[in-house]
C-alpha cells in the first residue's frame, strides 16, 4: 500500500468543504459524485482500472451465482464498519463483500448466510492472500481484482 506523511492539520476547514465531501481521519478529502455528473477533478482511479474491476465483479458473479461487492473506505474500526456496511449491500444474503481500509491496512471479507457454505473461511483467506501481494506494491485495484478472481475460482457454482 502507498504510504506517506500524515497531515495533522486539515488542509481545508470543514465548513469550506464542497458539497458531498468529508474530511477523513487521515486528512484526505473524500467526496461523493452524484449519479450522472462527471468528475471535475482527477478521478480516484484510472478508467482502465475501473473497467478491470467491473469485469472481474461481473465475471465472478456470473460464474458463481454469488454477488461480489467491493467497499473501499477509511474507518477507525474496520471490523465494525464492515459489519455495518455488509447488510446494506445488494443481495446481502447471496453475496460476498470485500472491504478494504487502506489507511488501517485492513481487509475484511463477509459472506451472506445463503452462500456461507460456498464462501468459506478458506475461500476468504485465499482472497486476502491474493490481494495482499498487490497491496504491498501500492496496487489497490489490482489486489481487489486478484482477490475476486481467486475467490470466484475457489467457489463452487451451484
């Protein structure tokens, strides 16, 4: 994962943040872009990386009949944050969530109750192992794509 200096003073006052923006604990500004609007600045990921992630998610979901979801965030407690996010994901009972917290150097995986017999702890560990190698080189999306592909290959389709 990429590392750098931690900014202890925010670069911008919270009251001066743009619409739908939040100041994270690390000092970064995280901003949601409303559906249909384009990024007015540099997007957080390159287009080809997003296409590769989308292809991996689509292929894995089709091959396994398990819906794959990815969540990237900053949280003081990644375990609690993942437990709170997972029930809100689409088709939670039939899905797997790969949650990555780069600033905390944490990866969390949750599976729904209807697919727990196929998305086992062993499958989750394979996904973590596949992701960590790329994360160590600062390649967040490559790690996610690797985790999705390895997990989907390990999951037995119904």
